[in-house]
């Protein structure tokens, strides 16, 4: 059998190419690509009994050490607030995450994490938020009547804000205008609301919100007139 330099060269090239691919795959398994810290779950703090009746809101920032072994290390508040700081630290220690990787090695890092307390919506954070209304159409005021002839009235609706950024069910809650036409108009306007859906552990979820619309109606004249003759 004659030795063929061309066949040998082709075979050697194929073997080298296959070895290069295998080495790249092995290297990828041993040294994964670098990545930033990824927070997977971020439990909300409990609401202390002491603040349930308080109309307070604000942001609480804590400095959290994310250890390379997937555990939470030191948690230090940037500023102390009565009743609130303790529950925020407690919640931060329950964060579930994937550590940051640098040069193929899991790395310990420290980052600030923010929690927001809203007296109307409770606790919120980056992964858990209430729906946010971006645009709510307003009822146009008719030019047929003057301000002296009209008065404001409100219609309240329960509106389903779907995780698909669409409006779902709409149910009347309270009609202070005492007129079904205003209620129908409010429902029409509610269907045009633009919003960001609520988040639970970073995923969009469906929620309900109580939304009101203001209208101008003809001012009601009181019947308590005094007809006595003098």
C-alpha cells in the first residue's frame, strides 16, 4: 500500500479540527462564561403591626454581601428606620441568587438592595411590584356648559390588569355620579388604560386595581327652597 501525502494531510486536518472542538467543549464545561449576579427570589418583608395604621412610605436600602457559596452574608442598612429596618434585614437574608462568576470562578460581591414601602400597596422591590398605570384617559369636559353650571363626580371601577398588558374584567364599584351613562363611559375609558403589569418574583402577573374617573355633571339644584311670604 502506497503512502499518500494528500490523504495523510486531510486525515490529520480532520483529527485536529475534532480535537479543537472537543477541547473547546471541555474548556467550556470547566470554565463557564462570566456572568453577573442573578437574584432569583427576593421575598418581601412582613408588615410590622406598629405601622399598619400609619400613612407612611419610602425606600429602605441595605448593603448585602452575596457569598460565592450561594449564601447571604452580612446585611447592613444604609440608614435605620424604626420598626422597618429589622424586617428588611430579615427579608434580605432570605434572598435566593446565583453568584457572580469572574474568570470561571464564583465570586463574593457586595451590592445595595432597595425595598419600597407604600402605605397603599405594602412592600415592593425589584422582583415584586404592583401594577403601574402609565396612561389613564380622562373624560373631556363639554364646552356646552360653564363651570358654574357643573360639578365634579367620580366613578370607581375594579379593573383587571392582565399579565399580557391588556385590560381584563371591569366591574363597577361605586358610582357617585348617580348616572349609568357616566358608568358606561368610565368602562369605555378603562379599556384604554396603558400599564405595566404587576411583578411577582420577576414574572408578570395579573392583578386588580381600584381606579376612578372624574366627570363633570350638571350641578344639582337643592329643593330646600324657602317659599315663605313676608
